[in-house]
C-alpha cells in the first residue's frame, strides 16, 4: 500500500516551524484534500487541492524495475517557502517488512548506504520501542540538515539522516544478505 502523500507541510523561512497544509489522518477540515484521480497507461495520477490554496499533483508509475513516484507542489498562496515536504509512506507487510531498516538503502555519491545507518541503537530495541517511526532523508545538499535529528510529532518518532542522499532513490533488498 502506498500513501502518497501521507501529509504535507512548508516552512516560510530557515528554522521556522512547519506549517501543515495536508494530513491524511485526522478530522480537521483545514488539512483535508479534495482529490481527482486519473490513469494513463501504467501511471496513476491525482490532483489534490486543499483549503490553504496549495495544490499537489502526484503520480505513481509502474516501471520495469519498480514504481516511480513523482510530486509537483503548486503554491497559490502569497509568499515563498524555503522548504516543502510531502512524504510518501510505503507500507510493506510481512514477509517484506524491514522493521529495523536493516535492508533499506539510499544512494550517496560513494554508493548505497543503509537509510538508518546513523541510528545503530535501533538494533538493540524491540519493535514496540522502535515503532511507530519515520526515517527522513534529504535529497539535496542545499537543504540544511534539521537542527533536531530526532523529533516526536503526533506520537510518531521521526529520525532525520544527517547525510543527504544524492538521488531521490530508495531500495530494499528482498532478502537479507
């Protein structure tokens, strides 16, 4: 199952608090999206508008070697943003689940690296201590690393990898090596 996006937010300036404009879960009408779906060939697309005036366009395209997910965010509001995020939550269930992120990689200039390589303490935790969590990786060295590497947001621990990936690419081995 792919939740794309699970939520979306922006920052108006460096270090500012995120301003939410969409949340998949919750009952607050300020964050509910109105979605129009379409399909073209191997691609499923949507256009989502939210009460704030932001517009998200997303697509999931089945490729020979996996699924490609693209987003486009349009700002119909006044003012510019220094950052926006619309994370994709890909939920893989057993036997595909990589609960402790021992098989999920991101790409750096020197090759693949475990997405959670900067959090080795995860391996000493049990699933109830580790989950629920999200692991966030910047895909641009121009975007500043977050000031807090670990944060709790609405009951979910969010871990930020300090090292930026050099491509918006993530891969999970089908079986441990």
